[in-house]
């Protein structure tokens, strides 16, 4: 069993509402601020991408479902800031934050704050997840593989994993080897990058769903080697 | 939101000018026009298309479209036999350097939940109806690989220049929830 974010295949959500191509990028100003604050805080170097994804997933199911997209980002960010000790709860709960004392800029991490001039470079550099690794690739394109029977982390109870529930215990075929990549299950919990081979694996829709729409439809997922066994 | 920003700024942890620069980047500099340029070139230049199939990351990097959330790119081509469509069921992974920040529908529960199980029904909600001969392949972005759909080149676009071709390429056609615009 996984968490509330793992919703692939779920019934009952109703229709998708497409946006016009020229819809504003951020529906309101604070959406843009939320994205920017999240990226800027990431530059402080106190957590990685997998940790920030897991933080949003760890919101209680009730909060996850009632929060809007950027509300989830803000809730996840506030939790990360407190858990890593960048801020304390008193900082966040001060009722009149704007009036709070001392605009001192003396936080120990202040020297790491992203300057405006650094923004283009930081965004252009990105954060690749491919690594050199001596973990041997066990599978090759065309080979049949079966995913783990459950979409659960085997490192941490209730921990982060990227095997969706709908693809657990399913048999597919390796489409391509994507190289070795940081393992989110480990990296999200500060257990090291543990890079290992990553594969694009293709599954027949009929392997995943009770009533596939078309006999030749397929779903492809990127899956780490430790999620897979020979089938 | 404003309160959190204020606290962080007061402690010197964020620079409000950096936030403005990030917002400006994604509002004005990085968006689906980048992806459209890649598609137009793939339609026009068989050598480029072949190289894109081999190593899309290197080819888009050469065009200046590398960066955050686009570190590992794969291009997938639509054909009469196969239509590709991209989703992230677990969160909202999307190729930022080529398409910008994802639209609301891409991040919606309905799209995340349904695109993998009933892609044709979802496509119908976008006004796209595929023929029976066309199989659908849905890519669930579960890792850091990011997928760019190369839509089919519209009939009647032979001889058009790169700029005009790029005008035919919509954001949705590069996610696979749309087709390229018809030539008018």
C-alpha cells in the first residue's frame, strides 16, 4: 500500500478540464512566488529533490486532497524548513510575521542564499540524477521483468518509492536502459544516492487494467533495477 | 505565503530579487516555444531527428534548452501506428526547459489518475479522437527522464520554414494530449 499521492488508475475523479494554450503560467501571483521560494530554498542545500517530493507525499491524505497544488508545495516547504532546522516552529507561527523583529540577515545559511544574478546559472545547470555506477545491469532490452509485488519502500516503512501501486506485481518488457540513476527510495531518506540501473519498462494495458480501452495500448514506466526481477 | 517569504527574506535566506528572476524566467523566457523549435527542426532535418532519437539531451542542449527538470530528455515520435502521451501519476514531472511550467490540467488529480487507465477517454476530453489502428503508449514519468512528444507533421506543411512549422506545434501536442495544428 502506498500513499495518497499514488493515484494512477483511480476511479471517480471526473473529467479533465483542458486550459487554453495562452492561459497565464501562474493563475495568481502567489503561485509564482510559491514556486520561486521553493526553488530558492532548495539552493540552501539542506535537502534534495527526492526529500522534497516525499515531504509533499507525507501530507495527511486529508490535507493532500484539500490543498491546491501550490498549497501542497508551501506545506511541504514549511515542513522541510522546520525538519532541517533552518527555521523553528516559532518562526512560522509568529502571528504577525511581517512585523517580526530583527531584519538581520544573520542566519548561518544566509551566505548560501541564491542571488538574483545566480538564477540563470542555477536553472540552466539543473540537477542531473545520472551517475557513474558499478552496479551491473541485470536486464537487457526485450527481456521480460516483473515488478515488486507491493508499491512499498523496502528501506523505510511508509518511505518514498517511485513504483506506483497500479504497476506493482506486473509483468512487462524492458524497452531501454536509461543508465544508472540516483535511487529515490534511498536518497529521500538521507541514506545515500545508491545509484543503480534504471529501465524504461513497457506494460500492456491489459496487464494493468481490468478493462483496457484497446488491445494494443501500453503504459511505460521508468523503474529502478531493485524494483524488478526476471519474469 | 507572503508571511513565509517575509520571514525567509528577513533572515537573509532568500533574495526577493532572485524570486522575481525565477518567476520572470518561467513566465517570459522558458516555455513551449522551445519545444516547438525542437519539433520543427525534427520535422525538417532527418539528420537532426536521427540524432534526437539517439541522444535527445545532447541535441536540445545544443539548442540551449537544457536545465532544471530537463536533465535527461527522451523524444518519442507519434506515427499512424502509435500515439504517445505523457503523464506523471505520482507528482507533476514535466520537461521544464522545453515546455515551461506544466498547465493546471497536467497537475490535476483527474489527469494523473485517468491518463494511464483510460487515455482515449481523456484524449476525447481534449477533442482528440484516434483511429482504431493507432495504439496509445502512455509514458508515466516515474524517474528523472523527461519525455517530449514529437507530433505527426500536418499534411500540407511541406516546404514550410522552421518558424512557420513551429507555429503549428502546440504545447498539448508535445505532451500528447493534442495534435499539431492543421495547415490553413
